[in-house]
C-alpha cells in the first residue's frame, strides 16, 4: 500500500482554495492508495477547508505531535507540559501573537486575533487544561524574525523543538516532527511506501523521511535540495507516483 502525505498551506490549500486538478487527482489516487495531511495546523484548523472536497485517509497534525485515522481517532500523540507552554507564552506574547494548540482546539488570548483560523478566546492561560497540549504557534510577522526566534527557542528550551514555517513558528515536543510522524504512520498502517509533498522549511523533516518526496519550483532552495522531485502541483506528483 502506498500513501501520500501532503502539507496543507501553500501545498494543498491556497488563497483561492484547493485546486480542482489536485482535488480530482487525489480522489482518483484514493481508489487504490491513501492520501492524508501532514500539517502544522491542528485538526480543527483544516476540517472546515476540506469538508466538501477531500476526505483524508489520515491526519498528521500539529507538526507531527498527533496522528489520527480517517474517522479522527487518535493513533499517536505527544504533548508538552503546561509549565513549558506557560514559559514560552510569557516570553513571547508581548512581542507577537501566540496561540496554543490543545484539546484539538486553537486557543488565543487576543480578542482581535490576526491568525486566519477559527480560535477559542480565553481570558487567561490558566483556562487551558493541563492535558493534550500539542504545542504553540507564534506569528513573527517577518521571516527573518521567525528564523531568529526559532533558533532562540531551540537553544533555550530542551523539552521542545521549534520549526519555522515562513513567518510562523510551530513549537512541539522535542522528538516530534513531520518526518518522525511519517515514519510512525508507515509503521502504524503497515505501508509499503510513503510519499511526502511540502513547500516550506518545516516540511524538510518530512521530505527527508519519506521514501520519495516532492516540492515546488518556487519553494526555498534549501527545501528543493531535500526533495526527490520538483513539481508544479500535487496532481503532477500523483501522476509520477502512479506511472
């Protein structure tokens, strides 16, 4: 059995939605193989955008901290402590917007959040439960700032790992990544081949861990160097897999 794990933002989903050619290729691919998401977003951050066009066979969410099957049953999860979550929030919340991924929701303490995903507003960080804290996301606004903060976070906190996703930073338990999750998925579902496709820095672990990987002509050069093939779309990648 083959499976294709796809990044969401900038790979499957764009400002004008999901490309029709990609949607058709995915539906055809799923007749004989598996297609799923591998994203830094939590589950709630993707469901609304795909509900009328794509039904994934699996979900790797929160940068690999959680794997779910097609019915959204948890197959695997890794969480961070509330103490670490609080420490990171306190360090960065006055510099940038920080959201917390927990209990399959996205929590924010900002009433006028700029993050374009449905979020749950809470007045205090103590309103968030102690369990199922998958990670945090920071909107650094600028890519260079995100790069610097990602480095600082990884140097300061040994319990977590931070991944840059353009101007955003995704933070999860150390040992988690899209790449580790792809390997875990292969084990859990007894897959013969796992393919990966993504467009940004946080996709690099997935591109390296997949048996075969794809990125795009306009992806950063370092991302292109990690992929097996350079393509223009998911539909082109699927054609190469099926040929």
